[in-house]
């Protein structure tokens, strides 16, 4: 994965920037907040492991200016309230910076908290524009100058996917499937639809599904492209069901599915139902790996 070097570079810049402010003369204290348990742990665990890999290597090489990095880890279970509670606990340990969170909703909650006290924060995976800008809809909105990220943002992803559908695949119509209640999923959907309208790509249907929903959508007015924003779930059973869901998009010879996000699990592909044809699987194009 190419994301690890980006995380390492951003962490290096962040840590060197805060080293002068460390309270403890012998260590630089930072918080690492990620969802390492719960429904979306498949995203949080790789982020946590990537950050710790770099920090362990940094400490082994002598740290920063002779100081070791001490990490206080917190599991927020991808819940915004848990995230803020973790941050408040971390402040008691005199942290100089925070890495986290992982999912968009929890990261925005953390951004609000860190901004109030001006603690440097970086996320490896939260793609919503609202992570760094208080009101993305307002061109004059205040920017959270203490918050950074090592990934691209939702508008960029959604726009590029619509552009690819039109200019690379020649699509004229599209149906959009997205997960309700997910800031990440809805943000990508909005960006895709806006760009599609600009490019003349007709949106013939916009359908929502709930987390864990395994119901197939067999056909929606024969679109050229299905835009399946987020196919993710917490358990192996739900993951298999959602692969059926996304595979339904590509189950017909004339259908192509652009899937933005799949769980960070190699077990997922092992759970593709045997009844799916090779054609259905080959018709699914993964246009991004989201938070992996």
C-alpha cells in the first residue's frame, strides 16, 4: 500500500513540529485514537498498526532530538462520544499531539475538540471536507488550522469517479447506491452526483441502504454504471452479504459497478458467493480503497 509512506511523512512532520512543546523532558507524549474493536475495526486496526510501525522505528533510531515518543492508545469504537472522551483522557497525560480518528464522524468530533484547545491532530483516513473546514458549504468558513490529513477528500474522489465513468467508460446513465447515516458514504454520493450533472451523466436512480442490509437490487432502469459508494460491514457475515449486494450491480453483462470502498479484509474476497458468475465479479471496478 502506498498510504503507509504518506502516513509516515505526515507523522514525522507533525511530531517534529510538536517536539518543542512536550511537557515531559524525556518523552514526547502523543495520543493514538482509533477504532480497534467494534463494527468497523477492519479500518482502525491497519491505521493503528501503520502509525505504531513508524513510531517504533523512529524510537529505535533515537527518537526526535533525543526524545522518545510515548504513545497513549485509545479505542473509540468509531463513536464520536467515545472519541472525545478518549481525547479528554489523553489531555491528562500531557499529550502534544493526537493521531486519529479513523472514520469520518468520529474524526469530525475529535477535530471540534482539538480545535478548541489548539492541539495538533492528524488523520490517515477521514476524507470528509468537514474534518478540516468547519462549514464546507461556506467559502468563507473558518479552517481548523491544527488539523491535518494524509488522504484525499470526498469531493476529489466523487468527482474523479464521475469523470472516469463518462470520459473513460463512455457511460450515459448511472444509478447511485449509498449507505444512509454514513457521513463518508453520503459525502461521496453528493460529490459524484454533482459532477455527473456537470458532465451530462444522467442519474436514473439514487437508492439508499442501511448498514448490514443484504437485500439485492437486481436492476434499476438498466443504467450504464452503478456507483456503489460504500460496501462495508463489521462482521464476516455482513461483508459476504454486501459483496452479494455490490455484485448484483455487475451481474448483468451491460452493467458495470464502480465500488468506492470495501472492508480492509482479505477474507472478504473468500466470501464471494459461489453462485455469482465470473462475469459478475469482473464487472466490479474498485475505484478506491477508502480508509484501508
